[in-house]
């Protein structure tokens, strides 16, 4: 994408965000959008089919941004350090009032949930296999919906490798581990963490961003610090005991 295209899309996105602060998406017209962005209608239709298509692309861009952000910090989160990830989340929206305000509007409700789901999904796929009681298999393995961990191709054959999760016996009795339960717990725990980070971000904006980013990063990290690997293992034990 060249510089001119990026600038045009940025102008249109900023105009859309400004309009969404006052009215729902279904009441925004291409005419008022292009007038506010000072972009002609021909240019708009060169990039988007309609206003809904534009919003969908904005949604996709945001989800991709947070997905990539989460991947960058998975190893730190595996070690129990969420601060670098939380800091980048805050920094990504600092000064972008219109984008932050979108998360608080009816039009942004689903987007808010989608961002939480995106962060949670990456953590479940990449962080959980390394946190859960020292689960066996290479780093970066993902847990499939059937509870089977799957790795990418490491041999150049184009094939993926599946294996049943193995357990560090010093953490949990191997005979009591159900991979499906581990996957379920991952969904709950990382959904909780992702929701906590995004909720703190929303409240920070709603209160006028009076607190510094450093303070917010530390408070957010402290609040979710009790949702680390030890809690994960304890909750997994509870799930396994329920199975008895």
C-alpha cells in the first residue's frame, strides 16, 4: 500500500470514527463521510464497497493489530510477565481518543468483544501449552479443539505433528489430566485476562486518562497477576477433581 493510499484510508477512518461518536453505523452515509474527510466519492468507492465494508476493514485491521501484539509478547507472558504486553496495548491507543471512544459506543460493542477474543485466542494457542504444568512438546504448540496439541512443520515435509499432552508429574498427577479440560480452562482464564486489560483501558479513557500510562500498566498488571500459571494449575486441579 503506497503512502497516498494509506493517507486516504486514514482520513476516511478518522472521519468514520468521528461520526460514530454521535450516531450509529446504519445512519452514516457515504456523502457525509467523504465530505468530512475531504475525499471525493470516487476515491471512497475505489477503496470500499460501502460504509459497512469500511467498518469491517477497520475492525479487521484492529483485530490484526492486537493479534500481532499478543504474539510478540507470548514468551514474556509464559514467564508470568504481562507488563510489556499491557504497556503496548496502552501505548497503541494513547492519544487516539476517537478509536478509544468507539469501544464505548453501540457500534463498537462487538468490536470490543472481538478484540478480547483475539487476544484470548492467541494466548490459548501459544501461552497455555507452556504454562500448563509444563506440558510436553515444543514451544509455540497450539491446543486443538479436541485437546490434542499440534505443532507446525519442523521437518520441511509440509506436515504438521500432533501429540497428546504430556505432564510434568511434579505439577499434577498425569492420570488426572484431561486435555479437553485444559483447553476449556485456557479459554476461561485468558478470556478473563484479556477482558480485564481491555476493561481497564476503557475505564481509563472514560475517566479522562488522568492516570499515567506507567501507573495504569502497573495497576493492570497487579490486578491480573493472580491469574498466572499457579492459578491455572490450581484451577486445572479443580476441574480434574470434578471429573472424579
